C-alpha cells in the first residue's frame, strides 16, 4: 500500500512537469491578463500615462458610443449571413462529393485550396473581383442579365461582400461534413429505404441526426470566429488611408476594438469592449449548446 | 530500452477511407427510378463543376492579373493580352518582399515547432497520467478555447511592451511555447489511442516517463504531430492581427502585414498599381499553396479527425 502511494506521488509529480508549460502559459498569458484586462476596463489607460480609475465610465461609454452598437450590429449581420449560408453551402457540396465517390479526392483539393489563401490576400483580390464597375463577379452576373451592386462601396453591400469572401473559404467545413457523411452506416439508409422513406425523409431522419455532431461543432466554431472577424474587414475597408467620413457599415466589432486599443490608445475602453464581446460570445454559445443538446445525436452515448 | 515499437496507428486515427465505398446511396434506389437517376447524375456533376470553377477561378484570375499591365488588370481575361513579367520585379520596389517572406517563414516555423512540441508534452501529461486535478485542469484547457483573444490581447501586449520585445517577432510565436488548447485536445485523443500495455512494458524495462513520451508516444503519433504542425504553419502565416499590433518597422513585417502595407500605400498615394498589389498577393499566397501541395493528406486527415471529435 505504501509503495502504491509513493508511485502515485511520483506519477503526480511527473504529470505536473509534463503539463507545466500549459500551466505557466495559462497563468502568464490567460489568467493574469484576464484579471489585468478586467482591471483596465475600469481605468483610462493610454500607455503613456499611468492608469486612473474611472469607475464604470467605460461601460457607460459602451452604451453611449453609437459606433459600439453599430459595430456590434454589423458583426451580427455578418455572422447571420455567413454562418447559415456557409453551413448550407458546405453541406450541399459535401453531399454532392459523397455521391460521386472516387473523384471526390480531386474536388476536395479544389474546394480546400481557397482556405490556404491568407485572409489579407483574399481581401486584396476580392476588392478587385467585387469591383462594381469592372469586377469579374459583376461581369459574370451581367451574363445572366443581373446588374451587380457596388459590392465594395455601396454601404448596403459591404457586409454581404464580407460574407461572400468568407464563403469562398468554407472548404474546411466541406471536408468535415464529408468525413461525417462517410461515417453514416449504410444499413441505416437501407433500412429507411425498406421502410419506404424518400430522399427528403432519409435526409431529415437519417443523415441529419447522424452528422448533427459535426454540424453542431462547425456552427459553434464558425459563430465564435465570425463574432471575432477582423483580418478581412480590416484589409478590405480599413487602414491608414481610411477617411473619417467613410461609411461605418463595414465596421465590425474587432476592427473598432483594435482601433480603440492600438490607434486611439483608449486601452481601458477597448478592454471594456473585449469583456462585452466575451459575455456576448458566452451567451450565444450557451444558447447554441442548449438548443444543440436537444438535437445532437451522439453515437453510443456521449463522446465526452 | 531497446524495444523497437512498430508504428501501430492508434484507434482515433482516421482510417484512409476507400473512396469507392463512400459512394453509397445511389444504387439503393429501386429500378423504376433509373431514368431520373441519370438526370440527377448530370445535375450533380454540373453543380460540382460550376462550384469548382467558383472556388478555383479567383486564384487563376489572380495569377493572370499579376502578369498584366496596369491598364488590363480589370479586363478579366484568363490569358493576359500582354505579359508584363516586370510586375514581379517592380514588386520589390514596393517593399522588401523577400525580407517579408523570410520573416513569415521564420515566424511560422518557430510558431509551429513551438506549438507542436509543447502541446504534445502537455497532451501526453493529460493522456498518460492519472492525477488529482486532471479533470479540473483539462476542463480549464477546453474552457480557454471559448475565450476571445480580445480579452487578453491588451495585457499581453503590455507584457511584451514591458520586457521591450514590441517591434520584434518574438511575440508572434513565443506564446506557442506554452501549448494551445485545441492542439492539446487533439493530440490527447491520439495519445489515448495508444494501448497502455506498450507504456507498461517500457516502464518495466526501466524507461523514464520522458522516455515513454519521446520513444513511444511521439513516434506512434507522428501523423497527428504533422497535422498540428501544418495547421499552425498555415494559421501563423496568414495572421494579420498580431503583426499589426506588434510590428512597426517595415523590415520586420511578415508577408501579410507587408501586403497590407503595399495595398495601403497605393490607396494613400491615390495611384493604384493593382498589378503590383496582385503580384504581392500571389507571392503571399504561393508558399501556402506549396505547403498544401505537400501536406494535403494531412490537412484532410486533420479535418476528418476534427469531425469525429465534434
């Protein structure tokens, strides 16, 4: 007995040595900064002068500053456009790929290729592709008699164009869905077929439940990522050349937060913005998990 | 310990799916549906081809645009009317592109090496050992995945500011020395797939704990390590936010940061040389295409694993 506890103690020590990097990193780069950030959010820190406590002024400012509400609304609209659209398109393409069998390898490569394009590069090239007068996208729309909008300048179309660029890089989900679809046991489809289920019924009653885990996972991660979208919006619509009179329609939350922190050096206010974002993401995720648990089917109970 | 362990793929590793088998449902349909099946097949292929063009053509367009003279960038021809190879010479005048490429290479390599090793170490700690706080700590690892980077962004910047490493490339990769939640989660799944008897046998042979990690766990999970490495290369290469925050000196820029600088520069001067900007865009993208060409299988496997974990 004494031996075992000695061994256990030695094992315990070794275990902590192995996970030590994460513990140190967690304390220095996550837990510590979280506390600091919370504290900063009650100050007016600007990097040059020491921080002064300002009470809840920053949080009141969150409510008072119309650009906070605007950027939040923009981010929601972008997420509401991209997440459902991305999920449907990716699932549709994955189902097409599953049907064609052997050749799907080639198409997987094709669909994944855009994912490798750095966001800045994608942003730069789509600025031209989406050009209202001479861009390729509107030219193609023109073939079908559709007059394309001024994607990159018309305030009403800035968010759809951001969503469109994101849609181009949806390849990762396609691969995930394809893998999930391939894991659906054949017998289930056969059984449903014998019971006289049509394609729609089989999709709803067999396919969807069986891939609900993967769907759920991608929807949550995409939503979290969409709420923090930065690279593309900043590349396409922001930078030192940005005029103060420019439209706020493309101002997503992270861009405004970044500007406050590192361009206007309002680090206290930016910290308060960060905490608001955290709370919002937390609430959305909790809701999604609640709803998800009702629909998601985990094979053999839970994987967790 | 001399036991040569043959790399047995762990359970969690996605078996290379024979694609033919995946082609399931169509044959299931009753004979009466055969005719409509032919039509469906044509429609399926048509859709796939259309979407493939939509996904790949922008990249083809990019290559073409980067070779056109200024006046023809927007003509949207596939093959440039006149090839202006000098764009790729001009681009060096727009910024120290070669330097930026090297910086990006160094940063993403450091980031990927650091995160792969540290995450593996931590993941092994969570997979092999049984210790009191394991459940709690691992829960904490998972919880950090939900934390938006914005919450820690400013204080972390202040830390690097305090130690005088702002405007160096260190902050772009050094956090990776401490593991990353998602990779820890992924690698732990792989390590859990290794039969425990392997470790116990090695222990009896007198292998140290670190030996278990280095001689058994790492070699057996090489595919998973490659997946982590390659995903991080891509993530690190593409990042814009950190270089924007930390780098001021042009010489230290990464390629995406440099590309942004070039585009901004044209916008500021009011004279757009999109052909040069597109050449720079292509230069920023090509290394990732090369990485994909070599690591394609690993990207696919990594995502397939993610699907199962979901």
